[in-house]
C-alpha cells in the first residue's frame, strides 16, 4: 500500500495560492465550496433548533436571521445549476446530458421516498405520485422534497430554453424571458395555488444563472476591479435587508410569496461571488492560507453530497427529534448529534450511489463490448 505523502500535504496546505482577479473564475473555482455552504445553510434552516436565549439579544438576533434566511440556500443551488448547465449542454449529446443530470438526483430522492413511505405508511399509489412529481403539481409542492421535481422540470426544459438563448443572445433572451415570467405571474397570481410560487419565484434566479454561466465561459479571466466588488456587496446588503423586511416585517414585494423572489434572488446572485472572494483572500495570504484551505476543504466536502444531505435531513430529523426531546436533550446537544448523524449518513449514501452508478456503467460497457464482438463474429 502506498504511504500517504504527509510532507507534500503539509506543503500544499500551508502554501499560499495565487490571487484570482476575475469574479467569474472565482465562482468557478470555488463552486463546490459554495454548494457546501448552501447545503449547510439549508440544513441549519430545516434541522437546527434555537440555542441562544434572550439573555444575549445581539447573538439571538443574528442566530434568528441566519436560521430564518436559510431557505435562500436553495436559490444558490438554482443559480449554480443554471451556471453548470451552460457547460454541460455544450460538452455532451442530449441523452448524455439528461443521464448525467438525472443520475445525480434520482437515487437519493427515491431512497428517502422509500424510507418515508415506510415510516409514514404511504400507499403504493401515493409513493409513485410523490416520486413522479404528480403530487408536486396537483397537490402541493411541499408534499415531498419539492426542490427535486422543481429542478428536474428545469432540466427537462433547459435544452429548449438554451436554443432560444443561443439564437437571440444572452442579455436579450434573459431579459425578455424574465419580463415575460413577471407578467405571467401577475396575471396568474390569483388563479393558481399559492404554494406553487415557492417554485415559480425561483425561476428568474435560474435564468440569471444560465446567463452568468455563459458570461463565465466567454469572460472567465475578465478582471473584477475594486469598483466592481462594491456593487456586488451592495446587492448582497440590499438582498439581506429585503429578507429582513419580508420575513420579520411581513412586507411583500411585487409577487405572491415574495420572500422567495427578489430578496433571495439578490442574495443568490451576489453571495457566491463574495464567498468565493473571501475564500481566495484567505488562500492567497501566508498567515491565513491554512485557515482558507481547511475552510474551503470542509465546504467542498459537504458540497460533494449536498443532494443526499438535502434529501435526508427533514425525514431523519422528524424521526429523531421527538426521541431526543423525550429524553430531555438540550437544543444544542440535539443540533450537534443531528448534524453529525445526518452528515455521516448522507456521505455514506453518496458513496453507495456513486459506486452503484460506476458498477452499472462498467456492466453496460462490458455488455456493449460483448455484443459488438458477437456481431463481428457472426458477420
């Protein structure tokens, strides 16, 4: 067995990295870390209970907002998905594009559906309605893991959207489609179920993700000067201010369920750039590069199994929390144990699903070769 190269590992983790001036290149480099950040933010929103009491008002105020705004992590996933699709669609044939998108999602989704069907005593009919997306569209998007049927819908429609994007130009197409979306939403606001806006309001951030992905391909090395970063920061600040208004002041802006429209859109298109910038600043300085590499590494680790983490967390927490509360556990203890257990199980699921697909693809390749050999021999 090859011995681990501890010396080179230490040199790598203590060696500062080069400064990257392009915001597009930064988001591309730290994409996995940003996904990990979004996944942990969503986990905190769904699972973690309040720990800080009113005796510490400033800390309690911060904790309440970090937790309450955590659903905005979903918008970051929509943005990154849109960015990633612009690369994927141009690198492979259409059937390969769909296969690679679906295989990352289907197994965690179906596995947790089976677990929930067992514990909640679902009928076979209801199980298939949930995993097929019928319950999502016909009953409520929140029936079961709404993000999965939502993003699969966008995956299915993306090639058609991309065709229009390429034919008419990114800026014109994106602006036109968002404007059309806005007018459709205003027309249908009183004619469709209110819960559907939890999905429909995220479509613009996905469209902007496609535009940013295209800009990244074309202008990956375009430098972001200091005057460029200031507007990005201001957009993030405005987004968090609007999140405060929507979630704690009951302000609604333009469209139904607007706490997941403009506030989360502004944070989703700015926070990834700022987070990538912070990580790069930590990585490139001698005295902070260790912290940067460790922080980035941890976030990338959670980014690996972000889908498993999302799928498992609510079901598992729903099963375990009542037991912990009955045992008299404190919220802090419950949070720590739930975080550790959900992370471990999600990572184990990620490995199982990853190697399942590798085994399946290996068998398919072998079978294909055998069939080709048999055809040649028969000829």
